[in-house]
C-alpha cells in the first residue's frame, strides 16, 4: 500500500485481508477513520495489497448498463430500511437458498462493523444507513470461505 495516497484510500481494509503475512493493520487517524499501516519488517513485497486495492484498480466503466427501480411492499420493513427496503428482499432470497448475508451493523459502543448473518432475524441489524465508516475487520476472508464452500453470499455495507 506504499503507492496509494492517503486521501484516496476508502478504508475498506481489503489490503489487510489479502496480506498473506499480516503485515497490514488498519489504524484510525485523529478523526477515527481507518487507514492501512504496513509493518515493513513483516512485508514480503508480494504486492497483493496493491493488486486487490479497489482504488488502485478502478473498474472499467460500462456504458451499456440497465437501471431498475423497486421498493419493498412491506411497509414496516420499508420504514426500517434505506433505499426502499430492497436490501431485505434480496437478503431474504439469499438466506432462503442457504446463503449468507454481510452488512453493516452498530456495535454496543455505537461503532459500526461489517458482520454476517445466516438468519432472517439477523437482517434487522443491517437495515438502515449508518453514515459512518464501517470496520470490515476480516470479513472478506470469512466471505471467501463461504464462497469456497459453495454458498451464495450477498455482501453490502462498504465502502460507501
């Protein structure tokens, strides 16, 4: 992560998740935003962090994409949600197929982290916008394990 200016980093933590020697940790700045910190003594210069960084490897723009509009007909869920409650509809479908849903949730100290659920009841914590940076911790590794096991995954919540 030596080639990414700090102001371009979204704090997604993917670099820390893909580092094979755990040389990258996420540290908060004075405002509490997470940024990668590289332990140069541990770093083996494999450049996996740079290969997977979404800021260094911006996706190509697709000029021919469709757009859809929808909302959840369940008024209670729609009012608990953001963006019309579509997250819940998608998440319910994934869980019904024995899948896993990742999302942003408040912790007891009101920080926000990315976690997962395998139950419909667990979706409640993921509904609604949080408007702060979520700490993904090592959720990408967990997500990869579910995918390797052949399970469907819906991943929401970061970066904004």
